[in-house]
């Protein structure tokens, strides 16, 4: 009879259906992550295409999330016989890096450590008397030894809104065990039970790609409409007008990937002119049917340096009877909140006696913005008119929705 520990592991089959569902209902907000699995289970899952794409933060309608400026890639090694609670692990990692950091666990792998000859011999004999154990007892001892030697490695991304904070976190990882200790304490493990395997990697995020995806070969036409801070239209990037705003926004044109229609839009955030403060992303059915011909049209945001890992993702299922829809919006916000600015001002005044006029000049010069993305696509953003080659119709939908206050948002 196997120990209860292993019986429990056998009763937890790989939830492949959760991982294979690459788009989720728009009313569901979830940090979807693959469960822990053995190398054999992972190999089988990979052959079925389950792990081909890493999940990202899933937005619901009207929710907003900041586009991260840096990703810190970590391999968190856990020495624990029991499989980790992935949600608790994610929360513990986030706690170690601060409230603004966001964590996405891409996969959890089980690694077997090789046992020494003494350990192997000890599993088949009584450690006190040195006598051979009975067959059931030897099997149980061997299984317990294997479980105690097992390590699980969680491959994760820690996403930061500030490049400076990401660099500081990486430097701290390389000079101390503060993060590992914090994770272990929050997980209720021994202080030496958590470690980082391999070298962490830091990627700064500037060039991002928004992929408008469908499940059909019929063309799901995507476009990007640009606006200023007064909601005035500045231009459109589409399959006909592919390059705009000094090359900071680029459309892929009509492409077919794996037999499906795909439009991608690349955005170099640092190169977007300051006059452009909002980008609206639209979809339109270029087939005779409406959007109901496409199952779960979605938008995925990822970096060009790691195209297989989503940062954010959003799908709609309410636009079925419509020809077109405004799917999402990217917009600029101040990188510092009013309270953070006030604290910085008080510090400069108190420590360096900086005059008020000089403070205004300092903060105006050092004004920094960040991009956020908001899921739209509700009934206020639908149109019975096709947007493709008819973008004044998209402008009309956007203007009407803004006038009726449809940009009320929740921050994730």
C-alpha cells in the first residue's frame, strides 16, 4: 500500500482542459496556471499542445491593467514532499516583491534528485537494526525516500511597472536570500526549503505586440485608432495603412497562421508621440457572417522578446450578432500617483529646501507615463456596420460611447 502522500498525488489528474482553453469567458477574471506535473505528464501534455503558449493576466470587461515595463524570470525551487498550492505560491512570491509586482506562474515541474547508495540501501533495511524489511515495508520506505528527495521548480515571471524596481529586485536576489526567506515563511516551509535555481533573467518591455486572434480562416480584421487626451481622432493603422506615428505603430497586414486569420499590431511604447494618449483596437468580420462566425475572438498582448508568453489577454462573447466591435483600449496614465508625488515633494522640501517653483519644474521635467490596457467589447461598443475600410463608423461608436460615459473602469 502506498503512503497517503502518494495516494493523494495519484488522485490529482492533470487538468488538461484548463490549459487547452486559450480564451476565457469575459466575465471571468482568473490567474490561470498549469498544475504541478511530473516530467512524464508534462511530456504528454506538450505533445498535445497544452503548454505551447503561456497564459497571462485575464481581463474582464471594463477592467484595466498596467502594461509592465520589465519582466523578471525566476525558477523557484521548492524542497517539499507535497505538491505546492499554486495560488498560495503565487501570492507568496508577489508578497516578496511588493504590492505593485504581478506574478504569473507558467508551469510547475517535478524534478527527482538522485539518491546516494547509502540512501538506496537504507530504504530496504531497518535503519536501526540493519535487518532486511518486508516487501511492503521496503516499498513504502522507498516511496517515502523518493518523495522526500523530490524538488518542484516553479517557472514564473514577476512583472514590474518600473524598470528601476525590477533592477533593484534582481540585484537583491543576487546578494541576499531575502526573497527566498519571505516566500518560505509565507508558505509555512523551512527557511532552506526555497531556493532560486539557475540565473534569473531581466527583460525590459518596450516593443509589445497585440494579436487579434480567431478560430477561423475567415478574416477577422483588426485596426488601431489613435486619439489625443481630448478624445480627438489622430489617425488609424490598418491592413491598408500599415505604418504610422513615425513607425511606432505597425500593422502586420492580412496573415494566416496555422490556418487561422491573424492580425498583429506592434507598438513601440517609447516612440509613440506624446500627442497620442489613447489607442482603440477594433475587430470586424470581413466574411458575409457577423462575429458569431468566430468563436471567442480575443486579443493577446505579449513582448517581442518572448512571443510565447502572454502578458495580458482578453476575449469577448457578447458581440456575436454584431458585424464589428471595439475590443480594447490602451491609454497613458501618470507613472506616479498624486500621493507619491506629494511624498517626494515633502522630502525634497525638507531635506534639500527646494523652492516650490523649482519643485514644479522638477516634476514637470521628470514627468513619466505608463500605458494601461482596458477590456471593452460590451454592447456599448458593438456596431451593425463593418469597420473594415469604413473607419468613420468606428469613430462614431467610440465618440458615442465616450459621450455616454462608457469608459468607467476597474483597475486590476
